[in-house]
C-alpha cells in the first residue's frame, strides 16, 4: 500500500515540474509566433528566386 502513496507523490511532483516548465516557456516567449516559422521555408525560396530574377 505504501508503494501507491509513493507513486502518487512522484507523479504529482513530475506533473508540477512539467507545469512549471510550461509556464516558464510561455513567459519566456517560446509560443509567441507559431505561424511564421512554418511558413518561412515556403517564403525563403520565393525571395531567393525573386532576387535572382531582378539581377
């Protein structure tokens, strides 16, 4: 029965750790812009082609 208590305490500790890491990531700006990085790879090729055409 003691092992269940230990597992509950460990799981709550791990959950609080992940919650603290999530709040730290949000506060430090990790999730500010999630659209631009996904589109950047598509836009950079167009910019390179446009620059080479202009020269």
